[in-house]
């Protein structure tokens, strides 16, 4: 997971500032797509940045019982 800190999350109206930021990689985007989050946040693209809280919610929070 690449980490950059531009202090801007790609999620509209995100107010998280003093947190870690993560760049969406191709692998992370695949997980994001498989989690069916594309419908809720269609503007998330590869190389965009998310704060860690949104990254975890949208990418890492995978239901392994499917």
C-alpha cells in the first residue's frame, strides 16, 4: 500500500485531516470494485487518495464469508 499525504481525501466532504492517507492502487481498486462500492462512490479512481478511515471502509473491509 503506497502512502502519500496530500491532506485531501477523495471522498466529498471528508473532514479527516490528521490521519494517514493511502493511494488507490490497481490491486486496491479491484478489491473496491469487488466490494460493490463503485455504485456509491463512482468518482474513486486509481492513483486517487483516501484517508485511512475511508480506505479501510471501502477497500479493506472485505466480507470473506461470501
